[in-house]
């Protein structure tokens, strides 16, 4: 029973984080909007292959045209 409560709490916290992150555009959010490259303004394909652990964990893209790195909201990331 305790395990169920813990699982439910983690789920609720995760949902709240995702909801808040989506509104405030932080790393917990979920971006369903198309993204363009902040460097060369090329459209970034929605299907992605993570090129680094950070991209796998937090989303974010690497532009196939210019190699620019951005977060899932299409903002520049300094590497
Ligand atoms: Zn680019």
C-alpha cells in the first residue's frame, strides 16, 4: 500500500513539474510546437535522435544544417 502511495505521489509531482515547465518553458516542460534553429532558422524535424545524454534526458536538438545546439524550446545553448 505504501508503495502505491509513493508511486502516485511521484506521478503527481512529475505531472505538476511537466505542467509548470510547459508554461514557463523550462526543462521539465513538454514542447509540442515545431522548433526552428535559433542560428540559421532552418525547421527542425519533429522526430529526433538524441546526439548527447543531455538531449536524451531533457530534449533539445542539434541542427542538421548548421550543427547549432538548442534546447527543446528552440533557444540557443552555449556548449
Ligand atoms: Zn541551424
